[in-house]
């Protein structure tokens, strides 16, 4: 910093990239990992989700959630949108999306699947007990089976990662979230990822977690376990308190922002050929 | 290379679906020929089930036989494959992110509200109307900022966000009739109100935007089909 004429120091320049996040949020991890993979420096601001900062609420008034990325002061929200923005805004960095339009569409499709189907199903396992949990586990297995089939027979067949030899957008999105599977298994005592039932998914996850940038980004298993145990206790207490047999409705939103959407999945509407 | 007689571009869809409409508008904007296969309610085709085994839903675009699912993903695919003008996604990265953000939020919100207001799923209609007004207020502000005084969210030509939001306009009008609640009110949302008419009259839209009265009929017919015996 240069000293100005009156002897005081010039204020530090605004960082080009600033990330608002939460240490236990897999959505935050996605952005941190993407920035690291691209070699982009950024300032990080930890948010207390129980007491959100004025800045976060101002930058993301619609959802009031992390992560929010500021680039030259302009806010971006929603992790998958942020990741695609990084590809667009920093074209000289390592790309996250493949260049082929069909593979791009497929990557986007499975990202949406991760957030729309797999994530909520895993959250539901974590937030429930008994019969409801059994049903949630069944859904997780159904979803993992679809991913396994895609790895075995689909366009990603034979690849080490969805992105090819190196980690890409879909690996980041699916991977930052999948590390919760082992944690939830430990805390609930329920088996989610059986290496025999889902060998390709299991191998992919192991390879993903072994990447240097991933190890730098994901918190230690001990911290995750402690967090998950606390969350599980709270969710079960809420369910018991609600007295309706385990359905938690919307748990304490600040805690739930963090890992996956822990609200049980909405009842499936009557199947229609027409999605209108 | 498609086989003899196989269309290069085939769309599995329905005239009534706003999600399918998004794809049709994108194809028409790019002047891409396509063949539409109408899917029937309650009787999904073998091709649909094979092409979208994960969700079993329309729209599905088959390009030289390869399936792409999810309407906004298909729209981006169309933009990337047929990269000639007009561009659907803006070229500026930040504007792109802004359109993607609103496209997702508005799409989710509009569908949710419409489902409740037409009676497909149970819910609090007044609460939904309230949520709709909030969403429309955000969209009104987004329109002013994105359009920069021009005709559409995309400026002079329709863009991703025009398509994502505009595709729901017929259903919005239909549920206004069904519920008796005025949603896209001219006094409250003057810019959106004017944009809505322009979007519906756009050459890429006008021939495929359904008639709200037909959607009301469709709702009545569907409700009768799903009524408990």
C-alpha cells in the first residue's frame, strides 16, 4: 500500500473476487473448489447462517442464501450459475464445462438431478426415521442407480471423472455433496453407498476426494461428523416435537442451508405425460 | 447421420406445455425445422420413456436421435448448436448469469403458483397469489434493468429470459380466468404487461402460444379425468 501525502495509507483495493459462504455448506464448497481449480484468488467471508450479515441479505435478497460471489462488486447467486459464470468470465482459466454442446447439456442435466432429486433424497434420509427413512433410502438408491447406469453405459462411460481425465463441472457439483453420504451413514447407521451395488459411483467418489484441491476444500471428517450429529439430534427433536410421526416440514432454515435440503421430498404428483 | 426419413430434429411435447413452448420458440427463433410428436396425457410413448428414463417428462429434443431433456437446458443446447444470430443467451457473462438466475427463479415460481391456482395440486390460493405478486415485482424490476428501454429482456430481440418467463403467459391468463384473481395487473406491473403482449405477438411465438381459453378447457377436462371414482 502506498503512503499518501498526508502520511496515511491508501485503502486496500477491493478484491476482484469475494465469496460469502458457510464452512459446512456443500454449495459454498462447489464455488471454493471451482475457484481453486481455476487458480483464481478470492477473499472469503464466513457467514453465520443463524445471523446473516447485512451484506449477504443485500447481495441475495431473493433467496438470502450462501454462496454469493462478488465479482468487481457485482453479486452472483446459485452455485451452478456461479460456476458457469466463472467459465464465461475467465475464459483463459481451466474450463469446468466440456466444449461439446451435447456433453454440456448432459452435464447440466445431471447437475440439476443432483440438486433436484439426489440432494433432497439424501436430506430426507438424514431428517427422518422408521418407515419414512426407509422410503427415503429407497429413493437415494434409485437415484444412485441412475448415476451408476450413466457411468456404466452412457456418454461418460469409461471416464475417470465426468469431466474426462480431470474434474469438471458435474464432478464439482455432485462431489461437493456426496462427501456427506459417508458422514450421514455414520450418523444414522444407514447404508447409502454400497461399493458392490454402485461400484463406478464409489470409485469416482474416491478418486474425486483424493484430488488435492478437493482435500483443501472439504472440511475434515471429524468436523463434518460433529456437525452432522448435532444437526441430526435437532432434526429428530423437531420431528418429535411436531408430533406428527416424523415429518419435519421446514427445519431450522439456517442449519439446513448448510448441507443438503433436509426437508422431506414433496409427495410425487400423479404421473402425467404432460409436465405442465 | 440420421436414417432415411428420420427428421434431424424431433420434439416430444404437447401444445399445452409451457416447457415445450420454450423449445418451440427457440427452434423457431433460429429457423430450425423440427417435427413435433404430440404426447398424450396419461399415455406416454415408448420413445419418450426411452429418451428420458430419469424423469419420463416432456419436452425431449431428439437431435439426430440423441435425446436432450429439461426445457432450459434444451434452449441452451439449441443456442450452442445453431450458433447463428439471433443469440438466445446474451454474450456478456454477467448478463448471462442474471438471465439464468431469473429464468430459474421465475420458472419455478410461476409453475408452482399455476399448479395451485388451476387446482392440480392442493394449496392456499391467496398465499400463492401473494407469492406471484412478489415474483412479478422482481421481474418488473429485472425487465427495466435488462431491457434498457428496449422491447424485450434481451433488448431488441428476445433472449433466454424472455423465453423462460414468457412461456408461462398463456397459463397465467388461464388461471386468472379459473381463479378470478388478476395476476399480471397493468397498473402494478406496467412494463411486464406491455412486454407480455409484445412477446405473445413475436413471430417466433405467435403460432405456438396456446389460447388461454383452450387451456381452461384442458384444465376442466384433466380435472374430470383425475376425479376420484
